[in-house]
């Protein structure tokens, strides 16, 4: 073989039987083959074999199986981002003439998808306040309502809906439940009879702020119903990202615990400051959502929001004065972030809708990282000193 050919047909290295790598290999290959066409059509090849990585890939499959198990379900589809996971369920489950119920207390691009983009396909929506129990009952009872998409805790104000009540009501009316479980994490809320969980794996899953990913999780039947669209739509997770996410998940529980501990300490600190009017973190014993959250979740995650007794200029000055908290709109990675909520998380809401969702000019969201909490508290302290004297 000429060397020009050799570089594209490289030597194969195989391991002796019983010689097992402790960390699974990463399958970067887009294509998989068999020695004969006949072999590629065999029962085992059809059931467990791989062909093309947009359809399925062993490394991505490993991640899907792990994510499904953490969420107490049978199966999952890994996709390229959290938004792709939301779109996969929306397009997979809704058709023209159907209605979806969403909430003002939802991640902004999700509202944009439902309010601006779905109507192009003839799919109607109702947007309610997450605490509007009467509205929820009314909308679920409509014949055309087919799906509800909600978060717990909600982004960014950390409200906690009663998931069991939501599910019971949805089931009574034949409404498919989709829980964006990004904030609570893969280990939470598996005990509820939710139809589909969606996650941005960009956050706690990957955990290091260097990968984008998403996951749809459900029963085998529900996931099988989406698989064809997922493969055809092509928003597949890249195997390199799958590997990095698998690696990130090795420290998932340690990280989530530390995010939660740091966030609680910061929420307690902020609660005691005169410059702070209100702290929204369900881990705080005096938070109105605490009792319900404590029943539904084991820990409360790394995100909290609070209102300063300040105008917009002072609020921005406070955010700019923080040194360890980078001003950016994400969460669930090792480093702490801060964002002005009305600007970063509520840009699409009318003034009335934002007020209804409890968002003010002075609302600040922290996505607390895993740094030493003393340094984070020190950073907040110096920013308070700088802006409020
Ligand atoms: C609750 C929630 N859902 C979905 C997403 C979208 O995730 P991605 O950025 O991976 O598309 C985010 C991103 O911040 C989020 O906070």
C-alpha cells in the first residue's frame, strides 16, 4: 500500500479479549461498516449495530442510557442543545390546529419558540402565569390543548409549581406533560409521571461551560415515537460533545451539591442585607416555595434571583462591580455568573407580562458556581460597598 493510501486507511489497533479500557473509547466515526452487505442486514446488526452517526453513535448512546437512568426512565435522545430538545418534543408531538400551554415564567427562547415560531405551523398557544390555577384548569380542559411545557424551579424567578397536581390535571384532560428539568437536574423529579423531560445539557450535565447539548428523556415508547424525527431533523449531538458530557457527569453529584450549598449560603447572606428587598431561592426556609420544593427535590440548585432596593443604574453598577461573577446568561458551570434579569431574561415580555412574572429593573440573577463560598461572599460584599457605600 502506498503511503498516500495508508494515511487514509490507517493501522487498526484492537485489544486482546479481556483487556478492557477503564474509560470507554470515544467513537468519533461518522460511518460504520460491515465486511459484507449480508452481515449488515443480520438481526444483530439491525438491532444493535451502527451505520451513520446522525442516526446513532455508540458514545452518544452511552450518554443517552446514562441520562435516562439518572432521570429514572428507560430511554433518551441526545441532541445538539437544550433548545433542540424542546423543539424535538414540540415538533414531534404537535400538529396544526393543536394548542400548547406555556407560562410567562419560562426560559425566554422557549417563549419565543412558542409565541413567535409555532404559530407559523398553525399551532396555537396560551401563555399563563404559573400560579394561575384557574387558568390552567380552564386551558387544560379545552379540546385543542394537547401539550403543556413548564419548568421547576422556573427561570429566572425560581417559582416551584406543584408537579403532582400538574400531572394529575394534565392526565385527566389527555394533555402531554413536558418538564424542562434543566434547573433541577437529571437526578430530580423522576418520581413524577411526566411524559417527557427535556434538559439543556449545556448546564449542569456538561458542567464546565465548554459544551452545548440537550436531552429528551421518557419511556421507551415515547422516545421511540420521536426517534425518526430526531434522526431526520439532524440536530444530533456530536460524539465529541457526548464524550465531554459523559466526563462531566462523573462529577455531576459533587458539583450539583456544591452549587446548591454555595447558592444557599449566598441566599442567606443576601436575605440579611438592607440593600436587598427580596430573595427568590426555594432552599431558603422562609421562601414561599420552600415547603413544596423540599417535598419535590432533594437540593435546590445553583440559581437564585433577588431584587435590590435600587434603580436601574445602581443595579447595573452593582452587577458591573462584581469581579468573580461574570456578566453572562447561563448557569450550571463551575464559574459563577450574574445577569440583569429584565435585560437578559425578559426582553420579549411586555412591561405588564414582566411585572406579572415578578421581574423588575432591579432584579438580579446569580448562577452560582463551585468556587469557595467565602470568595463569592467577599465579592458580593465589595460590590455592595462600592455601589451603596
Ligand atoms: C431552563 C432552560 N431551558 C433550556 C435552555 C436552553 O439550553 P441551550 O442553551 O443548551 O439551548 C436554557 C438555557 O439557558 C435554560 O435555562
